[in-house]
C-alpha cells in the first residue's frame, strides 16, 4: 500500500478488529463492548506536514516510511488528508517551482485546515526570510485565498494570521474555535465532533461543577459548560490558554475559568501543599466538583494526579494511549466502576486507538 493512499475497502474489517482488541484489553474492568465511533474512510486528516525534496532544480512533496528516513517517496496527492489539503497542494507547489525565491532552501510545507473550510499554509526554510520572500509569499497568498506563514531558524513571518477558525457543529449547536499554528488540535475533525458529542451525552444529566485537566484550547470544555454549574479548567501551554480565552468569549460562555497550571501543580493546589499566584482570583473551596475530565498526553496520569482524580464521584477519562489508561485503571478501578466505554478511531489504518471511559465511584 502506498504511504500516501488508503485502501478504503479494508476499513470496516480493520475497525472491527481494533474494537475487538480494545474490548479484550479492558475485559478485566468491564463487560461492556465499546461504543465505536468510525472515522471517514478517507480525507479525514485536517493537518499534514510534508518534506520538500529538492532535485533537478524543482521541489517535490515527499514522505518517508517509518524507520526509512533516507529514502523519500515523491507524492502528488494525500488521500488521508482533507480534500482542501489536496486541492491546495498542487497550487502551492506550482507557485514554489515558478519562484526561485520561494523554492530555494525550502525543506517543509505544512497545511492546517478545518471542517468549515479555513486553511493556513506554512513554508519552512533553511534561510532567513527577507522582503523579497515576503512579496512572493503575499502573491501566493492572494492566489490561494488563504494565509501563508513563513518560518526559519528563530524567525516566524506572519503575513496575515497564524491561525484558522473552526466552526464545529455538534447536535443543534455550532462551536467556534481558534486553532493556532504549531499548537495541539485534534487532527481528525469528524472524530473530534464525535468525542464532543459523546462527552456531552455522558454529562447530559450532570449536577455540581466540573474540573478539567489538560483542556487545550477548550475543545471539550466549552461544549460541556452547559451541563454544569461552574467549570474550572487547567492547561500548561500558554498558547493554548490564550486561544481558550478567546474561544470562551467567541462562544459566549460565562461559567468557565481557565488557569495555566500543570496537572501536578493543580494537585498541589487543591491539596493545599503550596499556593499559586495564578490561582489568586480562584476560590477552589467555592466549587462543588462532581466530575473531573482528563484527556492526558500519551504518558497518562502521574501517580499523584491519579490519586487526586480518584477522589471525584465521576471521572471522564479520554485517552490517546489505552496502555497508559489501563495502567491508571489499576488504581482507579479500586474505587470506581466503568459505566461508559467508547472507541474513537482517530487514526484509521494504524494500530493507534483512542478510548473514552466514564468511571463512577462504587459507593455512589
């Protein structure tokens, strides 16, 4: 199979096998079969990064097989990528090859798109970007109808903007998100919608307040606010926190506060181990937390955070790595039982699986 194409005929069988493996892996903790959320079989990835291979005075898009980084494969399409990415790819490459200024020492091209039709193209160089490059890039930007951004060592040249705006319909509402180049966003837009929809369904009849750790740009936080009295969310990335604040305003949310803390720092704060100036306007004792939402990085929850989370009546745990989620379940299953179980096929045609759990305290 070509690395830039997918065989959609195999998708249903691959997804069935993935669901079976996930159910077997979690069988010690639940008899539930996972609720399966399939990806579109093709054109599902909203962002893409391509090596630019220079040969014979021309630039080409290239990719590598995992572990084979000395042998580039020249490509002219990417069926994994969103249709908008595929539409933009040839126009960008033609412009690069018609301009020595744009082509010279270009080594990477990145595309960031949205389900709602926005896009940002980033060109990355081994040279300093000057006024001549800016003039050529502005001409390309006008031709594309989307912003172009230039990067080189210690240089970021923003011609118009360094973000896209996503309009994400979920149920009867549409949520707006600012997604900044270089920061984390969910790569599979339809699976992102599925995650939000599943989390809202899980929290539909909630009471009390919500704590969220690792909230990013507010992707899950903002839609869940309507199901709780108050929401407090934490995130360590300054770029993501700034985006989340803008997204709060854009969506008219009034019951959400976001603070820039790591999960380890918040654990220390809620346990009153040490004070944090970033929490000077937040009265933690005023919250009646009924639910905690965690969507940690691949390493999962550290032991102290896991112990803190176990004190909540309900834990909504979305994971990009079932192996570390299962490691956390060794401890969390001592106090909580699994009430909901989901599989989100974020990366079709790979072994990668993302899972969702609703854990409810056994004595509730």
